[in-house]
C-alpha cells in the first residue's frame, strides 16, 4: 500500500500521549488538546468513525497534587489515576461538545482482552458506540490495573483497540516527527524514515528510550504497536503533534511522519484475538521440522515436534511457539496442559493414549487455533 490509500480510511484510531497533552512541567497543554479535539471533530464530520486513545490520567492527577514526577508504586499511581481520569474526561467532554460531538469514556485493562468473552463484549460495545455516532475516548484503567494485567503503555493499547474494531488506520501522535534510523536527540545525522516495511532488531535497539517524566512510553513501545498493526494488516503512522492539521495531513496521504506498511493479508477475528488480544501463559520450543510444517505448510502442531515446555498453563490457554533458537513463530490455543505436553513431547500421536490414559486430540495446537507469524 501507499500513503494515498490512507484517504480511504473510514475508521481511524488516534492515540495521544502524555507528552502531547502536557508541558514538560506536567501542566496541561490546553491549546494542543483543543486543537486535537477540533481536528478529530472535523474528521468525524467527514463521516468517518473516530476513536481517541489517550494517556495522561496519572500525569493530570500528579499535577493536581503538585507532584514534580509520577511516583513509582502501583497504589500511588492508581490513586493519581482516579484523581486524573475524571478531570481529563471532563476536559475532553467540554472541548468536543463545542463542536457538537458526544464522547464516551471506556477504561480497559489487559485482563479485559485476555478473556475471549470479555474481548468480544468490549469489541461489540465499541462498535455500538461508533454506530451511534459517538467518539469513544479510551484509556487504560490505571485505577485497578496491577502489574500482571497492565498493557504497560497506551501505544500497545491503541494498537489492540485498532485491531479489534478493524480500523483502517492507527495514528500515534507524539513529540517526535517519526522513526529515525538513529536517536535524533543524540545524533545530528539521524534520518527520518518515510516508511517502514519490516521492523528490524537494530530499530528496536536504537529505540529503547523513555519519554518525559510524566509518560510511560517511548519509541520502543511505538514499535511494539507497529508490529501488532502490521501483522494485523492495518497501517500505522507516527507523527508529531506539533504540526498544525497533523490529523488531516496524515489522513489525506501527505508525506508526514513515518508510515508502517501493513502485511498483505488479513486474519480472522478468532486468530486476531489469539495473536494480539490475550496474554501469553507459557511456551513450547519445537524442532526445525515442526517449525517448517507451521510456517510453510499450514499444519497443526503435533507432539512429535515439541522439544521443551516452558511455564505452567492449562488446557485452552494461549501460548507462544518458539523455534529451536528461541524465536517466536506462532501463538495458539493448547489442547493439553503443560504437564501433559511434557509427557507426550517428542512422541507420536498414536502414543498419546497409552501415555496419558486418554486421547482427546491428535494435535497439541490445531491449525484453526494457531496464528503463525507472517502467515
């Protein structure tokens, strides 16, 4: 695809980070927030669906209490989120109302998407809001989230939201112009990349820096979001929120920011949830023959190709599948628990019943419940 295809985006998810919403001292940047509300309202007036994923609740709460930086402990962050969420939504509601728009707050945790039923409920609720002409404003539910169920950053959250509502574009607004080949803050020879078709290990290594003292992300988390979007078949753009009319420029296909070009395939809703919606509960390492069968032949994962089982998981959970050198190549719903797979690993399917006493499935992961990288 090319940038000109972005003109056809009927459903757009826009993510704004704390660095976009606030000044360096933590105070709200009211001018920029108002401009974003105006641009998104205008986008909505064109007949497009618009979803806003916003950071900032913890930062707003910290600012209200006069904190110079966000505390480190989860309970303190939860308390600040409770203070800041209401204030942030009230501001959005007021600004969008000036343009005749109705907004709705949606708070999500990782646990909401890990459960298949809750994942579907969240999807259906968001789609219903869009059908009503409402602009959903989504944030991680930092008030109740703990380390085990946190998304970790709203870049990842925005990518997951974009996939579950089958958006045509994810636009991440940041305080940088896009992805550079080197860190522009430390290297004046850094070059802005117009588009990216593959995320390399060197890109990830060069991006491991954090944002402001009030934010939780950086370029590394944006690359994680891009990886999700590209594999889900939808484009993502990183652009600088300082640019006037940045939303319009991106949607009209102008050369601004960095475009992450999606893969040329679509995956069904069930495999989308397996790939991106749920938390990984463990992993199995497989040999070269099994890896080839998964990657190139579209086969199920049989016990004979399994070399090692890592973690403790139950039947029906989603796990990673890694090759012999530890690189993830697939994810899937397992038909057996971790202890059972350890017993039948390396064995033929004809041996399963004699080992376990019963054989409900020939496959450890059936191909219908298997998402394979780049397939």
